[in-house]
C-alpha cells in the first residue's frame, strides 16, 4: 500500500477502529492513545507497504498497545501513582461495556473484531496471531457466556 492509499484508508476507518478500541478499553482516552500509537508505529520505514487491510492492522496493533498500557497502569498502581479521571459514558456505552466486561480480555478483543469491525475469522487470526479455529471457538464461547448472562439477568 502506498502512502496516499494509507492516508485515505485511515481517514475512512479511523472512527470505526476507534470505536472498536473504545469497546475493548472501556474508555475513549485510552482507545485514542492506543490508536495514535498504532498510527505512529505504521509510520516506521517500510511498514505501510506491508499492510493489506489498514483497519485490521490498526485494531490489532491498538489492542497490543492497550495491553501494554494496562501492564504499565498496574505497575503505576503498585507504585502509588494517581489514577486518571474518566469521562461519563452514555447509557448505550454503559450497557455494552457491562456486557463486554463479563468476557475475558481475549474474548472481548475477538468479539469486537468480528462483530464490530466485521473482520472474518481468517483476518482475525492473521491480525492477532491465532488460528482460525481459535478465533471461531473464542467467539462461540463468548456468545455462550453472553447468552448465559442474559438468561440469568432476566
């Protein structure tokens, strides 16, 4: 992919990838930080040329950045750093976050990639470094967990 195509793809997919990362992170600021870190990573020499699907690449790199940031936050808590402030989410975001929070981090990442970013299981596998069957079974397990939660709360 050339730089002009990359810029067009980023302009087109940025809002969708940001919302996907927000669903994983649970907070807009962290999602924005992760996405911006992914964009910086893409600017390294030779990276853009290797990217076939920018939205999938940005999401996968953004998720990795979120994981690393989570480890840093845990360390900050252990060292006594002050926690940041959180913006007030709307009702739909609260409901979605509550449901997604019941999933494991890996399930949450893959469910967002599949149903929000509309990635195929093959694309999920390639982006996250897992097999197609692992992506498929993770989504199945996540959906079963969601069904059980929905039945229990009724």
